[in-house]
C-alpha cells in the first residue's frame, strides 16, 4: 500500500504546494481523495496513473478540493477510458455533476457514477472497508477511513493434524468455509488463529477538532489531518472552521492513532515557518510528520 500526496496546500497554490489531493494505491486499485486544481498534472511526477483511478472520494465542495475534477474527467475521456469511475461526496454532488457535464463542449463517453453519501459504510469488499463521517466545517464535510480486512493466520500444522490434506481445502478453511474430511466436518475456527487488525488510514478533509473526528479516527495507523494554521493563529482557525497544528495533534492523541500526517497548510507560511507547525504538533504527539507534495508513505 502507498499514500501519495499530490497536493498539500490549503485554499490557494504556492510554489511548492498544490491544492488538496491524495492518492492511495492498494488492493489492486487506485483511490483519489479530493481533487484540487492541478491534481492530474501532479500525477505526471508520480507513479499514479489517472487511468487506473477506480474511485474518487470528495470531502466537501470548496474549490480547492474539487476544481481538478472537470479537467481530470475530460482528460480521461480524451485518453479513451472505458472503465467505470465512481465518485463519492456529501449531499450536493448531483449539482457538481451537472456543472461538470455542462462545462464547455464536454464529451465523456465512459461511465461515471456520482453517489451522495453521509456517515456510514461507503464501500466494502473482501479486502477492505471504506467509511465516511460528517465532521465539523463551515460546509458539509466528510472524513474518510480505509480499513484493511486482515484474515486470521491459518494454522497449517493444526490443519494437517486434523487430517486436512495440503491443497484447496486449506484455502476454503482460510476463507471461512467448512470442509468435510473422511466424513468429519472441520470448521474454520479449528484451524485459524486470533483475529488480526488490518491497516487503518483516516483522512479528515477540512475539520475543526471534534469528538466525531476522535471517534472516527480511533486506532488509526495513519491519521492524515488538516493543519491549516499554527497555534498562534487559532482565532483564524476558529473563524474559518479549520484546525491548528495542536488541534490535529490532540485528535491523534485522543484517537490513539500511531502516526499523524499534517497537510492542508496555509500559504501564509513559508517552508521555514511550516517547521513551527511541525514542532508545535510534535510537542503533543511525537509521531508527527509534515506532508509535502510528492511525499510517499509506503505501508507494509
């Protein structure tokens, strides 16, 4: 699994930071979380192929999180995409769809499904589950989480001792199916170890610190949280419904997260001043990193 930061700025671009967009590669798929202006150009400097994106998750409809969508969809059409693309977002997504398809002489021949969601399970497969949670911003905003479904360890020697021959029955048992061996039923729980927790990644979108975010991010391996402002600009953070460095660190602490990645940094801060944001957060939550454009987190 990989997390690729395509854009780590807040409302506007800077020389070094593009608008908000994060790619996730895993489970044989590519997901995109938010799509700020210029996201597809950022992909050209990474190993993220726009044609491989299967799902896009939009946190909210401020321009810095969605203005890359029209261009991306039109480019995919020009590149001859045929596979379906699914786009999720909070209430109001249908208006975004209408705006995109009426913008200029737009021709998109591949199937695009727009799905409005609230809090709950968004997508679930045998390998992963994606959830959403409404959190506090000045417009409806969804946080998202990806949780890996990790199977219990298969106790190979135990299965052999129970008479299960090496072969397809191993796979059936590991997948939760009973098998019959010489008239005897072998149940999965007889040959499986303790439940194992898979990787959990949580993305805040834009959010004020709130209990909803704490609960939603609970036990995350990686919490990607906006940190638009530093501590001394808390008044601005409250006025614009954003978080500061210490707010993000508080969420990481309270949610028992393992790692905190700060993103969505205001362009009022140069790269040197951004180090203050990181320092403030690390004083509260040591395992903190400040994301930069094109940073890659490899998860093993």
